[in-house]
C-alpha cells in the first residue's frame, strides 16, 4: 500500500461525527504515511476549532440541515447547499482528490453528491444503530458503508449497497493509552482512593443532566462519592462546589477522565459508547431523545440488551438518577458484571479495519 492518496474528509458538527473520522485518518496515516487529507466543515462547529489545531487543511462551507417541510428558510439552505457543492467541486479538481470519507449529518451531503457525479469513491461511516437521513440517502452511492453495529445492515435490506462492512466505531489512538485509575484521579485534583463518578453530557454538555447533578451535589459528599463533571461551556454552575467535585467546561483528555471513574453517567451517542467500551467502564446511559431517528435510544437499548449498561430515560432522572448512581457504585459485583459485558462490545481494531479496506479498494480502483 505504497501509493499515496489524497482524501476529502467530511465529518463534523459534533464530536460524534468528527472523532471517528479523525480515528480513520490516523489509521490511514499509519498504513500510508504519505497520504494527504483535506477537511470540509463549518467554522463555528467543533471541526472549525480542532482540525486547524491538528495541522490539517480545513476548507469552510456554510451549510446546515433542511428544516421542516414548509419552512421558508429551506430556500436559503438549498442555496447554501448549491454554493457548497460548487466549492467542493473546485476542491476535488484542485487537489486531485482520490476518495471522500464521510461520517454522516448534513456536512457529508455536498461532498458525497459531487464525488458521486465525478466517479470518485465514497466511504461512509455510520456510527449509530439506525442510519441517519444523510447516510440513508448516500449509501447507494457509496463504495463501502462501514457500520458500528451488526443490526445496522437490516436498515438497508431494500437498498442496493455495493458493500457493507461491520467494522465497529473507530476510536482515536489516544484511547489506547489509558493510565491507572489513581493516577487519573490525581490528574483532575481528586482523591486517589475515593469512589468516583464521571458525568458527561457530550462536548456541549446536557442541561437537564447538569441541573439534576447540581441540585444534588450534597448527596455525593454525604455518601462519600467524588464527582468528575464536564458541564459543557453553555452551563454555569450556580451552587458552591465542594472539595469532592472537579468541574470542567470541557475535558480534552477524555481517556484520563474515563480512567478515573468507577462509574460513568453519559448520553448514548455512538462515539461515547465506543469510548466507554474501549476503556471498559460501567455506565448509566441517558439517551438524548430528539430528532426523527431517536438513535441514542436505540444505541443505549442495544447495550442494555447485552447487560452492558444501565439505561435511564431523561424524564425519570430527577426522581431516579442520584439513587441509581449511589446504589450502583456501592454494588461492586454489578459494576464488574456490566464492565465485563461492555468490553465485549469494544472493537479496538475498527479504525484499522476501515483504513485497510479503504486503501485496498483504492489500490484496486487505480490499477
């Protein structure tokens, strides 16, 4: 696999779309060091901050998803999509792009649509159990569709897809460099020998989870539990925080945060589940229930069927979350059972599987 390739990568809007794309890019670089990567996305989203910091070429496009059927704003959005397609077309020609890698959401649509017209291979990565609208539309145009759950293939039974490969959800290399629990706790200013809960609502936080935690901060201290808490930048804690709480707007070193925890409280985005499985942590999952697909609920229920997580519905958290945390963290046998089962869900070779298949396909394509 010596021939270098140039890729256009469309993955952003949220960390759940960006980080799997970055994991695949890292794996391709390991196998094919001379490959080049160009990213497209929005300046005001997570990719607009992270991609330039990592040194990759970033090309901004102004795009957003379509609104409800009769929204007058759709006219403006369709115009933005058309402009984005023109930008993408120029990028494909200028940089002689060999393939497009996309992870779904509206950012993926223009690159894949234009690439399809130019007969450029498209590699799609679907992280959730049930595919999103964009992946569903683009899948018949793809060269390979990579899935993170075995059940995902069932959603494409009536569509002609060239190839579907169950790879697992790709995780960045940093997640394979975890540190011991006590060392991780010290890193966040926590006591090394105290039971620890890590609460995270995604890169932007989760208001309802944060409100529930804030209202019950005293119960953590009263039960001799310490809290590592990522609130997100949009949430400001009003209560006085005790010594048993380490609160951060954003935690960059997520692998250490997971390593510090006896128990994780999290949303159930696909990337979060893959990270929890790789590190091997018991979790309470609170699905974010919005949108047509309800993908977080399906993701969480998949793990719940495996007895690999405890699922709590958002409408019940004020009544049940704190007691569930206290009961679970004081039940080492149950924690061990969930930990054992969630490790079975982990696919540590996902990034490598995807990278190898992409490079093999491109080498065959260019023969």
